[in-house]
């Protein structure tokens, strides 16, 4: 069977999704999980975009050694230099350069004629190829470009040294049959198409991203550019899990294979959800909470007789547990360490001790601790940014016969502070008190609560988005007490705001 290369751009295109910003350590953690998942290429970022992006891409290139690391860059020598500087430590480093080719982009954005674009493509690819033989060229807005002009562009790019040619549906405009015809046309008419892998990068503006990608693969494309859970700008990108499992379940139709370890799909999506503080929608195919739920009596009857009557894949095949694993106050450290390893966490002894202590503390307040609880503890205790603001103590009073009030004891740069304030409700009182303590008053753009597991004693996972002086930051935290979780999430967002400010100052120095 033909192999399909999976090019994951969660860390680049996916991170451009509003509210999906990740810090340095979170990007490295996710990159390691993508390596475990088995993706062939990780697009780690846009090194020329900022100093922070450059450092993250560089760190990922040094950390991840078993798959290709790509850096995105415009068709400009300075961008290409910056990308290569960031990714060169990876043994399979890829420079990914792009230029718009549609008439509307060339006229209004580039303000270039076709012959000028052709010259720019050739010059950029040739310059990138002088640094590495692993060069990808993307024709931005290819789906709205003139087909014959695309043929010229791609012939020129391949001749200049491009080994991967990407055909993006940048604005989610094309239709599946139309896209298949375009791929077939390019493979037939680009005279040197046999010298490059043809790739597709689809957006989901009309909800057709996965359909378009699969149609292109059936037509001969051999690389799919995707993101976990389909996160990305506007309506998002193509979801990795949808493309991979469609090809797996219907292998008889597509006759292709991938290197993806399918049992790592759900753990990868769950990790992304924890990092960006956005829950997986319950009706999301393959990874949503309802993806393998059966309520109809007819469905349940069929399932009891043979699961294949209503399931075309098993929960276990994508890394979901048929039965939840329960931990408790009597669980041992060894069992915890094994479970953490099974979930894909590579923690040292000191980190395991921290998680173990936090788990025991949670077990005193909660009857059962599930996998999701454990993952939340790991994210809160291990993979958080250093705290400038740290919560020590919180007491909140509310009710229809009292004025909501909060008393908070916390540390600011190691200095202990205790303050009390009021609000319209307990959450408002907590946020007002924290703002008074730290001397900052950001606006609350979003506040959401999600129960991590079932039950009245479930941990609450809180996400807040703060805005201040034109900057935004998303914070998340979990706790069995929803008010405490809200305070932790608010502080997490404040710590992220401070970190962004510090990074900007460092970039100017």
C-alpha cells in the first residue's frame, strides 16, 4: 500500500486559533506527544514571527529526533535564514516556504504580476535548497488559483529543489470532487511531478476540510496537513483523527497506510485540550465523549449482540478506555507511576512524587480519581509556567441572604499578601480580590466551567480568558471546589500575561 505522510501543524496553524496559545514548555510537551503519536512531520512554528516562536521551534528541533521538524517561512531570504537557524539541529529538518498564487492574492496582497511571482518562487526555493534537500513549497490560496498557472509555479518550484509540493485550500472554498480533479490535473500536467510528494492543506470554512483531504488522497496526494481536533484559524483545519481513522476504517477503499499509532490519538487530543483549556466537544467524531455512546434501545440491543452492528471502530483502537481506571487514597506510588507511563507521561522521580502527593490530597476530598483527574493533576502540578502569583488560601461567602465576599491569601513574587473584597457573586468577589492584590485589572473575556468526570464530586475544569492593554491570555485550572479552580485559572492567566510581557521585553533587548 502507498504511504500517506502525516504533516501535523497543531503547533503552527493550530496555535493561531483564538484561545489556543501555548507557552514554551507546553509546545515542547505537545511536540513529544506528536512524536509518540507517530506523525511524520511536525510544523513547529513560524520562527521569523517572534523571538518566542524562534526559541520554541529551536527547542523542539533539538528535542524531537524521530520525525521531521518543519519551520514555516515566507519566500524571503531573511525568513528562510531564520527558519533554518531554528530547525537545523533536527536530523530531518524541513524548510517550508510559501507564496500566494491566486489572482486576488497577487493583486491585492502581493501586488505582483504572475511573472514576478514565478521568479520569487524560484529564488526562494533555490535559496532554501542551498541549506537542505528537504524543502516544501506551498502555493497559498491554490484552490482559487488558475490551474495552468499552478502548473507553471510547481514545475518551477520542483526544478529549483522543492521535494514536497503543497496545494492548500487556504479559505476552505473548493469542493471535494473539484479538488480531486485539481490534484489529478496537477499530477498529470506538472512535467516533473514524479520528483516531489504532493500534499494538501485544507481549511474547514464550509465544513469540507476532511472530505477535501480524503478526495485529494484518493486522487493521488500523498501528504495530509492536519491538526489535532481540527484546531486552527477561523473554522479550523482538518482533524488528524478524522483523516487517519477514515483511511484506517476504509482501508479497502483508500488502499493507503500511515505511521500513526492509533491508540495515541485520544491521549494526544486530550493533552491538547488540557494545554489550551478548551474541552473536546462531546459530539466530536472519534474523540468526543459521545462518539461511542449508545442510548437508543435498538442500538443498545444491537451492541449487546455484536458491537460491530453500531461501531465501525472500537474506543480502544484510538486510545480510549472501555472502562475508566479508578485510583483512590489506598493506591500505591508504583501503580500511579505505571499509569502515568501508560498515558504517555515521561516524568522523573521527583515529578512522580509531586503528582502522588497531589493525588493523595485529592483522594481525601473525592471518592474516586479517574484518568481525567490524574491528567488534570499532572497539568496543574508539573506542566505549568513558573508562578509570579500563587494562591495559598481562599475563603468565599455567598448566598441570597449575604453579600458575596472573598478573602484571599496569596504570594506575589514570594511576598505574602492577604486581602478581602466584594462582588456580585462568589466568582466575581474572588476575581475582584485577586485584582486588588496584584494591582492589575484585566477584563474577563471568557469564563467557562467543565466537569472533568461524572458525579457530584467531579473536579471542575475552569478556563478564563483575560484581556489587558491589547494582550490576551488563557488560563486553566482544575479543583474539586469550583471557586478554587476559578481562582487558580484566573491566576494562571495572569501569570501568562506577565510571561508574555517579559518575553516581549527580552525580544527587544
